[in-house]
């Protein structure tokens, strides 16, 4: 995601990263459920895993209306995302705006060279809270990232999945496990590459 505002963005991303590294030293949830099928925090990836995602994207979001209660009612809404790489792609930052919802989100990813592993943090504009990171990486076109969090007071295991469909399409999904036995997918997003000059302004969504 050759101007002075880029330097301000880089400074901001660096500040957020520093806060993330401090926050990651605290536990997300005491009494988390057992590991769900496939759960691992040892998955690794490559330093260029997210290079393909740089630029602007239009996306259709599908979010479960109620999590952890067996609901199958989904809310569908549009969004625009703009991603900027830093440090030769080993750090990325993107902002996503949901124009019909009136809120936005910010994702920061950093690649640990020694561990060969990505950490991914999310901040929702409605809370401003730095969420507990998920960690992992890509194996070919599939990326998986796992971690622990708390959902409305309930400890959960978290899984992010990324699929690089092709150069101009990608898919993301988020799933929680409340009991350690099964995953409930509660949020998915289908991405289509957009003209960054049209979709983004100074690395941020225009919408």
C-alpha cells in the first residue's frame, strides 16, 4: 500500500507494529478450549507470501449475524481494501472500509525471519483495540493462521485462511472453535483486484 504522506504512513505502521509486539507478550485467554482439528502455531511461510495482495481490492463480505449459536443467517456487504508493503514486503499494512456499515478495519502483518512465520493483527475502528495475533504462513496458494482470542467473553481458538485464487482474485475466511472439536466459519470475503488509482487515495480506500 513518492510523497511525504507515505513516510507518515510508514511511521504509523512502525508505531503500530511496536505496540503489537508488546501486546503479543500477554495471553489472549486463560482457559482456552482444546486445540481444534488442524490447529497449530508452528506453521511457517515465506517472506513474500503477501506480495500478491499489494494495491487496491474490491470485496464482497459475508458475515455470520450471530456467532457460536448455530446460526446460518448471513449479512452480505461491500468493502474496499488498500494494502501497502514495507521493509521489502516483510511488513504489510492495509485498511479496509465498509461503506454501508460506517466502520473500517486495519490489518498489520509482520514476518519473523528467524521463525519464518507471519503474525497478523486486526484493529476494528469501532473499538480501536489491538486484537490478539494469529500466526502462520502460506503453503503454495493456501495460507493458514491460528491463534487464541475471546469472543463476547468466550475463549476461542481462531483460524484465518487465505486462498490465492489467481492474480486478480483471492478469498479469506475466519473461523472460531468454542469447544475444541469443530470450527464455525463466521466471516468470509471474496476479493477482486481493483485499479489502485481509482480505489485508493494515498494508500487508503476512497470509499
